[in-house]
């Protein structure tokens, strides 16, 4: 009988890429129950390249969103989980980009990809085809991460001549950094005041670049923190998860959890086949 395994191998990108790329994760799932994995909202724009069968992905969980097959897929910032349908076996690489990485690598503001899933080759053209070929022909995770560094650096170099790498305003980049550093536990008005902007002006500029308002992005960051705590091998009780991640109370956490995953926290934990599988 096949072993039940879920292997995840993380890596940092090359230092020159780190303002654009947060992380790489290689994953290899085998022998798990067929199911639907919730890909939760996070601070990152995510691209996933399958090393086996095409990914079957819907832009929402249990809400009737159509399932689309992708060999490789890129998404913007989301306000709800994507549903990854699988038969218990999947191998691939996940790349997490910063909003600045959307400009540097894809040549567009992150806002243009918000709430969307698109084939990676629509954004990178022939470079995406070459990337998939390199990743699939490599025999080790180290070689795959090296290929990612090489090809993403080439994408950045290709874009630099168009000078679209710069943010519309450095204040937006600073607001993003402040929100991320505080894991969403900061008042948007305070961030705006620090920048010398009105809250309304910051909200307009931030949404225009990132695709979410600062307030919504802060909620995503708090949820991301709670999700990390709840996904740990020995998770805290839900009330403690709520407190540590900055929610007023457990009821507030439950409301956001339902909104962002389509499920209550307990239903999510019961249905998420990858929890504790590693």
C-alpha cells in the first residue's frame, strides 16, 4: 500500500530577487484522500507550476465557482480561498510574489491580477514555457529552485528596460511594509498620518496598486496569521488563536474565517486533508 505523505520543501530566492519574491515551496503529495484543499488568502501573489497532472482550481470554495485546469497558474491577491481539487497526489512548485514582484516579473500592477487566476504563460509568454520545461526536467528540488532564480531574474531584467518596476508611489510601498510588519494589527488612519496622507487618499492609491484596500489587506494579514497558528502540528485552542492574531474575540475570528475560507474553523479543520499529513 502506498505511503501517505505530504512533503513540502521551502527555499529563499536569490538575494537580488527578495524584494520581488517571498519564497519558493516544492510540494509532493502522495496517497492522501481525494479532496479539496483551501488555498487561503495571504499577503502574497501566488503562482503554482504543476510537475505532474494539471491543477484543477476554482476561485472559491463550496460556492459554485467553475473548476479550471491549469498546467501553471498565477493569481493576484484574494479575499477568499481558492479551491484546489486533487485526487490525493500532486507535485509542483509554489512561488510567492510581493506586490512589487508583479510589476518586476509580470510587468503589471498587482491590482490587475486581484481576485483572478490566469495561466502563467499569459503573463510570461515563452519564458513560462521554458520555466515549466526546466522545472519538470530537473531531478532535485535544489535544481528547480536554481532554475526559478535564473528565469525570474531574466524576467526582471527583461522588464527593467521598461522602467515599470517602480511603484506608482513609494508611500504605497511603505504602507504595505507597515501593514505586513504589524501583521494587520495597525490602524490604517495611523499609517496614512505617518505618510502625511489622508486615509482616503492612501486607500485610493493602495487599492490602485495592490488591488485591495489597506483595511481589507490588514484583515487578510490577521487571517493569514491565524491560519498559520491553526495549521501548526500542535495548534492552539481557537480562542488563543484569535487573541494572538489580533482579533477582538473568537466570534470575530469565526466571521472572518467563514468569509475567507467559505467554512467555519471546525469544518475547515475537519475537511482539510493536508493538515498534519507532513
